[in-house]
């Protein structure tokens, strides 16, 4: 069920109002499988997902429970998991299966507690390698593509649609963030989008295809590269998004256009991503509308730079240039206080108030949607058809 504009146990309790927001994570008891003397850590979006980050170990209380209060500077939507100090000893289900990230939104004021339950831990052995799921239409364009704007390099994937080898046609291009999660289960963090299988299936049913270029995220530099603005809280980094956008526009796109049969104009060039990848996709479309004619913005992590994102939307005026087509989708169950939904609705309203053509914006709220790859994979086919529409010419 959608609203449109025109796992692990987690119990949340609000405490008395305080001057600044804080989250206390409480674990009533440890699983029986916990080794004697083990230390339990919290790894999350607020500490670069470090499974043994100093200062993020739970302490044992007099009643035998375990807890940790995050720094009061950590606020907004966060995700986390519990570990015993490594990803080889991360929490699991009772059957040993992976669990989804815990997600919660810390309010701007007041204290909040998350009562968590852990059913088990990985046994510390390296998990068996996962099978590769990328289709034969996917290739590695470069294992170490230079990003001169940032002085580093990155793996770049490319998907060529059915018929590319023999048709002689030219195709639109979608540039996607978080390349590890786009095509291949073996390289994904918590599941892949299945973009290759999705487009193959759509083409088999009569749709025209598109080339997809996916760039791996920068690991510990992901927040830096996907956020154009330096965060007030140093834990969130940021500030490299403009340079990353220049890399896409000035370096990667010309290289792709020179080597593959693309339709290089803005009407046939899209950009898409989720969470922080959604943020940089929105930024790129609004600041480079002459390059990106459309953008897929999945579950935008706008909270990390809310004021700056809103200000950018206010400055984006179709009267001063072409208006890219924007496809927004967010899950209604992403966080406790609905902030991602509110952000999406606010940005869409700002754009419309500024004269954005109604037909150029598609905004959906999927009531059951969560901040997870399975959700974005499910929503991708509709987004693809809206953004790409046609295909080769």
C-alpha cells in the first residue's frame, strides 16, 4: 500500500524530556552462547560501523542487564547492530541467520531507550563465501577507476542490456551509487538490488533497455563522499559530495560515453541511489540538471544535512534551467518518528512551491517499506520504468 503526494526484537520507550536527545540501548540478558568474559559492542551509522569502536561497549548494571547511552550529539535516524568485537561475531537469529539492522530515530529533545533482545552470535569463524549472482550482462569496467577529484580510486561496474551486442542501438544510462549492492549478492552488505535481473525481465516483456553504471561506495569514506556538506557532528564527516559529483560529470560520464553506445544527452541520463546514495543522487540532479535529466531518490538520508538539503531545493528553480524528473520513494516503517517520510514530503512541497512541474515529480510512501535493500529492490522496477520510460534509439 502506498501513500502518494498529489528481524531483531526492538522495543522503544520514551523517557522524561531532557535538554538534549540521548539514546540508551539496553540488553536484558546475554544469549547462552555468549563466551565468558565477552564484551558487547554497538556498531552503527554513528561510529562508522566499527564492530569494536572504543567507547561503544555496553556496561553491566547491578541488575545483570547491559546498557550503553550514546553521546548526546548522536541524533536523528540511526541504525545499529550488536557484536562481540568483530563482524565474525555479530548478532544473529537463534538459528544463526543474519538479522537486519536495528533502526531508530532519536528525537531532537527528550531521552529514548531501546530495549533489545539478542538471540545468538556468529561463532567467530569466517562465513562461507557467498555465491556470485551477477548475470553475464554485468562486467567490471574497472577495478580501480581513478577519482582525480578526490585522489582515490574505485571499482566501477557496468550492465549492458539484452541485445546490446547485436543491435547497434544507443541506450540511456543510469548511474547508481553503492555499486557493491546493485548486482551481486557476494559483494553486497545486506542483499543486492537485482538490477540486472530486473531490467532483463522488463526487456523480455517488451520494455527497452538501459545501460547501468554502478560505482562502489568508499567504505569508511561513504558518508564523506555522499554528503556535499560538512556535518556539524564530526562523526558524520561529509563535505566531499561536490567533488564526487564532479567526478561523475567530468570524469566518469565522458569515459562511459566514449566507450559504450550511450545516448549522452540529459534526457537519457539518470542517477539513482538509496539512503546516502539517495542524497547524492538528489544533489547531483538539482545542481547538474544539464547533465542528469532524472533521478531516483530512494529513502533519502536527508536528516544528515536537512537544512542544507531544504535550502538546495529552494534554490532549484525550473525557470533558471531544465527541471530534472524526480522519482522519490520512502518506507512508512523506516524509523520510529517518520522523519524520512516528513523529509521527502517537505522537499517535494518546496520544489512544487518553487514552480516544479507536477508531471516531473513522482513521490511515493510505501507503508510497509523499511530502510533495507529488499525494499529498494522491490521498488526499483517501477522507478526504472518511470525514469527511463523508453530505451534505445
